[in-house]
């Protein structure tokens, strides 16, 4: 009987010890989160408290975050080299993480750093990777306002309002991955990059075989940044960055990490020293609750790319540099994609309806530019996959200021007509004049497209091949 009592006491003592350790670990975990919130948030408000963070995690109230009223939260994620490194504030990674708050679905949209954009409130254009640096130069001590130029550019490109943003540098990423014990990835192809950026503007070799790998922080950073040996160049890198980000998320929320006080401490320290965000301290608990409900097993990953049949971008020479521009000369296709990123089947269904219409489109060039004519012809036939496109010449020297579309079907080809109106863009013409009726008299036409001079700025740039583009970049 005595032995039995001793055994029971031992079991109870062990249970009490485990509970106490659990309480200590939980308290440390909550304290560390509260401490990190205060370090990385730029918001000038009351600091997060231990008890406030405890309440948010243990007994969360209704989530109240920006974007909730629209059932969508958009978070801009930027990766930079950081202080003391070449191009320290140029954005190597530009990604929009969108959360559907009704379904819990997540979508990632990667924007290439070479995208050519208008710099807000400035009379010049440059690559998008310079916009964040531009903001810092104008507002060096104001983190909130320094992000405004980038938010405006993203809004212009995607039509999305950015609710939250976060910036992390290379050191922070490397330390964070090391803190959680590395990540697991599956590499799709053999990698051999002999020109990976090394210290002091040097080069080093990065090599990784095809297949499964466990990566430490330094290797994960190289895997996410490498692009010289990738057949998809910057677009392949964007895919790897999305892959790495998901791997990091999986490792952070694994039981092995959450129960490891040392890993939590080192991970939080890495974030506190190297991340800045506009998420306020009072909102972190809401974000933790939101993350718990996300469907992270079904993330929709999208990379804006070029040189593929369905690519929305194309390469060109702009102001003496190689850059990427929208294939249609405006942002309408990218805006459609960003708005429908949780259900891209909507875009697919529209294309199917256009294919069913099989409209015959007659094109008359009055832009005064043969280059523009060639670009439009290629766009309609190759990118839009129109089967019945007829190019007619106008023997006169007339030019139109505006691009016009004349519908000769009585609105029976609405999907094709709407696509041309939106993507070129064009305007609806009213009544086709006698001269143009005579020009098209020998062909069958559902829609007549008169190309005007308004398309010259966007379609006069010759396309650069993938090979030439990469040679320019390297």
C-alpha cells in the first residue's frame, strides 16, 4: 500500500511539474510575442501588454482588421538586402498576400522587380524595385509615409488597396530560418549559379541538386534569391520565394517549434531586429486568430511573368534599360487577375465565351505606325487567340486620334467587344462611315477595329526576346 501511495505521489508530482513547465513556457511565449510586437510595429500607440496579448491568444474576440468589411485583407510583403549590402533598399521580393476572410483562402501574387512603372507624383518611370527606396529618400524618418509611393504603385497596377505591409531584410530571413531549425523544400531542377552575389560585390557559386532538401538559413536565402541559372529567370525565383515562404510558415506552426522555447526566442529576436510593419500592437492578436483559420493547404500561387502563351507581361527596352511592361499596354489584365485571384476560373470562363463567339475582327491601321499594327496583330492572334483576324490597309494617309470599335452584329459578340474595349483600350464607335464600309466590303466582319494614335505610346515598343533580355540583365 505504501509503495502504491509513493507511486501515486510521483505521478501527481510529475503531472504538476509538467503543468508548471507548460505555464512557464506559455507565459514566456506570450511575453515574447508582446515584446516582438512592440519592436517591429511602426505604429505610435500604447505598447502591447502581456495580459492583452494573453487575452488575444487564449480568448480572442471578434476579429477587427482593415479589409474585413470587404471580406479581403491585402498584405504587401517586401524583401530587401538591408543595411550595409549593395542595393540595400531595393526590393528583391514584392509579393501581395491576400486573405479571403469568409472562406479562409489565401492567395499569393508575386510582382517581378523589373516591372516598369510610373513613380507617384514624379514625372518619370523606373523599375518597381526602386519605388520603396524612393519613398525612403523622401521620408527618411517617417516609415508610414515612406511606404505610400509603393502602395500607390501597387494600387495602380492591381487596383487593390493595401491594408497592411511588412518589410524584412536578408539577415532577418536567414536568422529566422535558422532559429526554427531550417526548412524542407523540394527543388524542381538542378541549380548551378556561378554568379550568385557574394560579399563586397564579389561572386560565389551556389549549387543545389534536384530533389528534397533540408535548408539552413543561408542556403534557403540563396535558394530564394538565385536567378542566373533558372530557365524562368526572375519568374522562377518568384515561384521559389513563394515555396520558401510556405515552408517557413509550416515549420513555424509545427509542434516541434511551438514547444521549443529556445527556437521561439531566437525566431522572435530575428523578427524584432529585422522586420518593420504597420500592423499595430493591438492588431497582432487578431492576426494570430486569423492565421489559425486560414486554409493554408490550398494556397493559390500566381506569378506575373512574360514570354509564355498566357503571360500578362512582355519584355522591352525602356529608357535604355530592359524592363517588363503589360502586354496590352495597360494594367487591365493584371487588375482582373488580382481581383479574381481566389477564383481565376472566372477569367477562364470569359476566355471560353470569347472562343465560342469566334468573332471575325477586321483591323484598319490609322495610328501612323506599322510597329503598333504588328503589335496589335500579334496580340489578337497569339495572346487572345482570335481565329478570324483580317488586317486591311488604308490607301489614304488618314490618321485617327482615338481607337474605335464598331459592332456590326447588333451586340451578339459582347465578350469579344468588351475585351477589346477594356484591354487595348478602345471606345465604341457609332456609325461606320461610307469610306470604311467600302474598305471592308469584300470581307466578313463582326467587329471593325480602327487603330488610332492613342495606342502609339503603349504599343510602339518592340518586344525583347527572353534570351536578349537575360543577356542585358546579366
